[in-house]
């Protein structure tokens, strides 16, 4: 596994945020954030609204089984995840407490989305694995992706924003597959994305930490 990661790392070397999908929606995020700033809406209010959207998405899939509506709500979750940060920046309200709340709410929102899939399709299997098994593998990959970044930041790694399977990419993948009625295949793909992004980040951060010792 480590050899495979080395090969991928040597070929790609770095996958920064400029190649990621959140840049595609930056203008939309700013357009939403500006009127909120002018109305003195607190960034934490937007963060909690994102949590509310994820809860509605959870209930929607459970009650209606309608994947396109679930896709729309998950898209809004991903979109407003960027809006709260934009409101904080534009309104000069960035704070450590706001960043902490945002990180925790993001994880809760992700878990609500995954548990919606798990509970709605708990009796189904895909590629010989049950949906609950895929869901827990997915949760493992998603949490490890965030944890590796958090730990790397705590020990002084500066080049943190690497890997093409970040939160925005994973949510957009679920949105696309849900829109065409293949949500479970989207679950498989985001599981793979999460696990490999976590592995890639682990190796990249390890190289960053070892670099001073090689000089």
C-alpha cells in the first residue's frame, strides 16, 4: 500500500485546492455571503443553518426516498459550508471559536448524510458489501482525512490543502450520483475517495515533516 502511495505521490506530487471544485462555486458563495454580511448575520448562524439543511436532507431521504431532492439539499449543505467562512472573512468576524464550531458542525453534517444513506438502504448490498459496511468504511475515510490534516497542522506542517478528495468533492460526487438515481454507486466512489485522500495526505505530511532532516 505504501509503495502504491509513493508511486502516486511521485507522479502527482501535489494536489492543491486550486484544482478542486470549490473554486467553481466561489463567485456564488460570495454573492450569497455579501447580503448576509450587510444584514449583520453572524457566521455561526450560517454554520448552524448548514446543520439544519443536513438534518432536513437526512429526514427527506428517510421519508421520501427521492434521491434528486436529497441531492439538492446535499448541494446546499456543501454550498453553505463555504458561505459561513465567506461571511466571516467579508465581515471581519474570523475567530478561533467560529473555526472550531464550523469544524464540529461539518463532521455532524457529514455523519447525518451518511447515516441517511445507511438507514434508508440498510438492507441493500453493492459489490458484495452491505450498505452499512460501505457507510462505515466511508465514515472511516472521511474522518481520517480530516484527522490527518488536523494533526499535521498541530505539528507545524504548512502545506495542508492537498488531495483531490476533499469534503466539497465528496459531497458534489454524492450530488451528481443522486441526481441520476445511482446514490449507492456514489457512496462507493466517495468511500474510495476518502480512504485514498487520507492515505495520500498521510504520506504527503510525513514527507513534509521528514524534509528538514534530509537537509
